[in-house]
C-alpha cells in the first residue's frame, strides 16, 4: 500500500528542514549527511511504507538525484513501488543480479540500478533502487552502501511487523482461552462441588434406611450401596483434586497479565506452604515416586504438624515444586543409607533463616533432598540456566527448562534458588523473604503472618 501524499510531503519537509543551513560544497560530506539523515529519519518514520518512501526521497532531496524503488512481489516480479522521477513510468527488464556479490550497478537507458539484497547467509534479491542518472564511481560506491543500509533497515522493520502480528495473535488467543477455557472451568468447579454434596446426601439417605432383612428382595443391592457410594466419593475427590491442580496451572500460566506485561505477572497472596502448595503436588507425584521405588518423607528435624504462612503466587510457586518433584522422580538414585542398605529417598522440609537476606531480613528456606550422585562441579554454575542439561543426566529425558523456570519464579518472589550436596543427597533450596510485618506467627519456624 502506498503512503498518502500528505505522508510523503511530511517526510520531504522533514528532510529539507534537517538540510537547512548545511554546507553543500563537499560532495563526500553531502553523501555522508544523506546517509545519516536516512538512518535518523528511518527511526522517526517507523513504518515499512515510510522507509520505502525514504529510499527514494533521500537521494532526490539530499543529492538532487531522482530515484525509483522496485520491489519484488510474492511471485518474484519486480514492480515499481516508489518514484520521484517526473518521467512516465516505463516497463524495465532487469538482469538477475548476483546477491551479495554484485559490486557494480546495472546501467539501463540513462539510469543506474543498484540491487537491494537481503541480509543473511543466503541473501536473495529484494528489489532495485534506480538512480535516474549515470553515476560516477564515487556515487556508485555510495549507493551500494546506501542500499545495504536500506536492506538492513527493511529486515529490522519486517521483523517488527512479524512480531506485532505474532503478539496480536497471542493476545487474541489468550482472550479466546480465557473465554473458552478459563470461564468454563469455573462451571466445572461448581459441578464438582455439587457432585460432592449430592454424594454426601445420598450417603446419608442410605444410612437412614431401615435395616436390611434377610428376606428383602433388594437385600443384595442394599448391602452393596454403602460401598458403592464410598467408591464414588473417593473417585470424585480424586478427579476433583486433579482438576483443581490442572486448573490452577492452566489459569496461572495463561494469565492475561503475563501477555500484557511481556513477563510473568505475579499475584501473591497469603497461603500455607505445606497444605496449599506442597502437599497437593506431592499427592500428584506420589504414585510416580512409588512406582520408582522412592520413599518420600518429611525431614526429621521438621515438625510434621507445622505449616508456614507465605506471601506467594500459589499457582506459580506450586509449579516450582511440581518441577522439583518431577526431577526427583527422574533423578533420584539408590544410595547406601544409615543402615547400610541402599534406598531411594526424598526428604522435604523448611527452616527459618533470621538473616537470610541480611541483618534484620528474615526468610524461609524450603528444600527438597534426593539421594544420588553429586552434580559435577563444572555444571553447577549453569544448573539454573535455560536449556542446560547436566552432563551426568544426559541419558534421562528432559528439556533443561525446569530449573530455569524455578529460578525465574523464585526470583520474581525476591528469593533465590540454590543447589548443594551433602553425601548421599542433592539438595535444592528455595529461600523466600518473609513479609515485613511486626505481627509474627505463633507457628514455629514460620514467616511473619501476612495481614
């Protein structure tokens, strides 16, 4: 699409304004000024359409050389897109240039055509800049530099256009997900709650029935009903818990704010670490841990009835511990225990750190320990890097993204993620700051209670 006549006049006026008062007796200086103005104006006039106008206006306004810009269409045909020439448009046949090795302009009937080649390892022809005059060697060398700059700017602006299209698509996709996935999830949550209440009501009704007589024709079914209801209640609770976790992850990962801000949108609120974050994830991974012969228990120095109040984004922090438990399933190894027998063991717990982040800045250290061999020292500094795989675990399936995600989310909570080893266990530490609040919790080892 051609820019409006008003836009082209505005660009021309801008170039004339920048040229006003500049000396023009040195041809080399004039060409340098033209190239600088081309770069500067390309940032002021951001669209690709305006850049195409600049390609012909800068030679015309700054160097008194009418110019025409031909660009390839989707079929590969060179078509006239911009011109400052007063001559009537004429059909030009260009010989196919060699990109990027074309060092000389193509001379055609009183004009010189300079090929515009895309940047990259295998550049192709993008278009031609035609200067309506015979160029001197110095001018031709300048225009080769000029079209190279134009090709780079076109590439940058094309990437920006593609990114805008992608962002628009992602934004619309997130809106669709919110409308077609997140909102219906609320109805499913209500449905599960209704099912739970109906099963409880059914159970009460069955319990209230008169005792079963041996002669009753429905004796068999009456005896089976209580057990059937308990099985249904167990399955309903299991499915409901799985659904709640899937919904939590879905809603926290596809949160509208992530896409608006271009980063994770933290939504912290007071929560209990053990009951609201860790235990639901442990419930998910317990069958997988058991299938691998892994024993998991709370660390011996942690009170089992203790819970910690945190100020955290429940959805995102839950996924942190889902990642750590997933790693425990994959990487826990059999090691000799205190009794001398080999075992696969996972321990979890927490510890109060009064000066975790400096004097008067308390924190809570949450940790998961797994039996296994020590991570090699050269790998440790890169352990939380994106896509990094430890050399000792290359044969285990994984993407290397899990610990990077852990680090991102923990640091968003103003905490830190660390690794240490004390034979025979690897430990991943998550240290989170306590909220600055004078009201401390009555629970041992917990952060100040958020108000």
